[in-house]
C-alpha cells in the first residue's frame, strides 16, 4: 500500500524524486510533504528508516519493538510536520521524536512484562543478537571460536546491566548511524558528556570482564 | 587503531555492540508507516465514542457506589461524659447517663445484657448526652461488668482557693568566731 497521495503535488514530486533523487535535499522533501505530498514524506521515511530504527533499538533492545517505535515516530513526525520550521535538520528533529517514543515504550508496563518473558529466554542462552555472531570464522580454531562466542555472550549480558545513561550512549555510538551531535541531541547532553559516557561504559565493561577472568591481551 | 593495538577486550566490545546495533529494519517500513497513517481514521471512528461511553459508565458506577456507602455508613458517636457541677456533695461517685431524644430501640450490647432500665452511654447514634448529678439518696449502681452503666468515681471538687504567698524576712544571725580550730 502506498501513501495516500494528493495527485497534483504527487506528480510534481515524482518528477523531482524520480528524475533527480540524489539532488533533492531533506528540507525540500519536507516542504513538499508539508504541502501534503505523501510521496515526499515516503522518501523521507526511506532515507531515515535505518537511523530511526537503530535509535529505537538502542532504547528498547528488541527489533520487533524497535520496528513498532519507528513506525510510531514516523506517524508522529507526519502529524507534526506543519510545526517543523527547519531551524534544525529534519533528521535531528525526527530522531528526537523517535527517542522520546522509544523512552516512553521502554517505560511502559508492557515493556517490562516482555522483558521478564525474554529474561528467561536469555537464561537459556538464546539471544536475538546472537544470530549475527553465530557465523563461524574460518581463521579461528574451534576452541578460539567457542571462547569468542562465550565472550560475546557475556559482553552482551554486561551491556544490559550497564546504567541506562552509559548503555544508551554506547549503543547509539556503536550503531554506525548517528553522529555524536545527533546522539547529544537525543540524550539532551553535550557532545563531551556523550563521549565520556561511551568511554566510561567501555571502562566498566572491561573491569567487569576482567573480574570474570577475561584477560585484555 | 587496529584491533590488535586496541586489545582483545576492546575489540570484543566493539564486535558485541556492532552485533547488537547494526541490524536493519524489516523491509517495507515505508508501507507499514503508510498503513498506520490510514489506520487512526478507521479506528478513531469507534474508539473515541466507545472510550467516552466507558468513562461515563465508570463515573456513574462510582457515584452510585459512593452514594450507597454514604447512606449506610453509621454516624459518628462522640462520647461525652458530663461532670457534675462542683456544688454536688462530695464523697459520692458521679454517674453519667445518656438520655435519648426519642424513644428509640435499645442499642444492641454485645455480651451480657445490662440491667433493665439502664441506658447506654455510647448507645444511640443521635442520643443526647446529659449530665446527671446524683443526689444524696440516689442508690449507686455497682455493675462493672455492664456496658450500660459506668460509674464515674470522681468526687466533687471543692473550689480552689489560692492564698497569697507571704514572704518571711530572712534573718541571718550574726556570725561569731570564738576561736581558731586547732590543727592536729
């Protein structure tokens, strides 16, 4: 299903977005969307979907919920689009909306209930993130691969136990989609504070790993 | 900085964070957003009236429950024990008695029934409490087990008179030293 379209504006957007997709800036697409062009907004969704999804993922920790939060964020952005004055970048504004939605979701009771349900699954050693790391490496011996797998699992567990401020900064910085400036806007903290939190999160993780017997060779 | 230079744990942390975060959304997010943009108009057509009706029902239910509970709730009884006027003769215990306003059914007293004719001091909810001074010839009811008569053994107090304090002049007798004490 496509976005509901306003035919007259949609035609002009098709010309702009189809003929010169790389040259149309976010701000131009925003102006078109503010005029009612849903195709332009669809293009904005396409451009920012990964950044929005990963910001939500950093907060809620579940791909399914992050997808839901991302949808909510885009819907909210569409409804509030008339209030966007262009004083900041659209992406930054969108990420702020996303982060607020994600934090609301994280605070909700249903989220905690689901966390309790997934906690038992984690105890059994299953983890949605493990799928990525389960690809065997050819240049490692089976023992080394097993040790690395256990280390990865332990690190993920430790990341979940970090204080939220440290964990949020670490995960957002590691998402590969957000600049420190964007992270600072989302977390409402100066860039220097964000960088300190990331470094502190790593220090805490390494200290705990050392206490568990992992050596930093 | 390479992984070897950074150390094993640093690179392991980097890998773990990448593994947790570098996930892409399911394909079709754009279409799912479009669907959600359409959805509220359909849902909103019945959701808001339903919510309003439910809220009205809840308010009505709470009002009914509150009204019923306020009707059946007994009035507060404030026990009052009147003390006899000071002019009553001393040496006799006073007995406070409750006189109900109207001939009401006797209050239920749990436990042993009291003597006939006795009135509960904490009895009827809208009873009027009156002070009763006992006359010199009135018989004393000594019934500590009964809930309806409570002897108040406070004797009548005589009016307090405070006499002015009279200060006696302090007289210090003159000190006379007769002799120095001898040292041992």
